[in-house]
C-alpha cells in the first residue's frame, strides 16, 4: 500500500493504492464489522474505525481524520492485517452481501424535532444531524426527541439508524 496524504487541514486523509483487488473479502469483512455499509453490487465497504472514516474499494482504501503520516501508516497496517486474517479465515465466516445503508444528514435532520434548542450541545438540529451521521454524537443527546411529542419521529429515526448499522444503547 502506498499512502498519499493531504496535509492542508488539521487532520489529514490518506489514499492507499492496492496492488491486488481485495473486493472478494468485502462480504466477510461486512459480516465482522458491526457498523458498516456494504452492497456487493457497488463493491464499496464503508465504516468507522477509532473515529476514522474508512472506505474500501477493490484496489484502493481511503482513511479520513488522521493526525499525521505515522498514524496513516499504523491504520493502514491494521487494515492490511485485518483484511489478510479475514481472508485466511473466510471459510468460518458467513458472508454478508448487503448491510447498512448510507445515511444522509438531511434525512436524519427531517426526523429530528427541529426546535434548535441546543440541548444536544449543537447550535442547530442540522448541525446535530451532521454530527450524528458522522457518528460524532449519540441520538440520546437530543432530549426533545425522547419526549412523547416526538414519539413517531423518534421511532422512525431509531429504525433508520439501526438499519444503517448504528448501535443504539437502550
């Protein structure tokens, strides 16, 4: 893997070009990763790892929110080991060919109360929706959502989040 980094921000992103097509291991990885989005037709597997956004393509891996090149190399090494171990053990793993859905922040926003009350710590419901999609916040932080007034919206939002592979603590 040859990482390329964008160092123009507080965090960096990296793109690793792979010498081989690794897409045949994606259904097995999707089975092992609790919160991910994968559709065998698109051959794109996306998930979060320790706060980093990971997108895996047949011959490329992208990683976001890295501190520096050293962390990029460490994360890519972890991913390489995980891919190799999963492939070697694939006969013991039930493959998953479709998992999760990619959440859109506007879809999440539509199911929030829309009060802009700031009780979640964000200035607006739209800001909270964006943070929620990026898994930088818990839906439980939206206190108005958990009142009887917004019961139907809460039900639909929790269903959407679970369908996308988000873990919702009871």
